C-alpha cells in the first residue's frame, strides 16, 4: 500500500544526498531503514506497534510477540499491563465477522 508523507526540505535534500552517494537505491529504502532503526533503538515503540497491530487484528498474538521481540508469555503480560484482553485467533475472527454483520444490519 503506497504512502505519501511530507518532509521538511532539508530532510528531502539529505535523503537525495544519501541516494546520490550510493548508500541507498531509493527513497523507500531510506525510509525503511530509518523506521527499522527507530524501532530497534526504542523498545517501547516496537512493543506499542505490536500491541496496536494485535488489537486491530492485523497479526496474531504469536506474531505480535515476535514483532515486539518478546517471548509469548512476556507479550501476554505486556497486554495485561495495558488492560488489553487476550483473544484467541478464532474468537478474534468471529468478533470481526460479527462486527461486519452488525454494520450491514444498520
């Protein structure tokens, strides 16, 4: 899914300079590397991203634990600390299906 973001002129120039210098082959590569570095260096952001993806049903609890770079028991504890109910995959799918049906009924 393509995305578009606005950056200050200086950042745009820096990105172009990194590409011209041969460090990256595209703007997308620069952004991917920057996000990867950000999440590697800030554990709380990585965990928050994993929690949000899990809550929205985009990834399973097991995959979310991997994204958060945590063991499954530790990730479950992180969910509990945030007051997030742990839902099994089949239950999550049933809830999404029920939501779709309810929206159609409105």
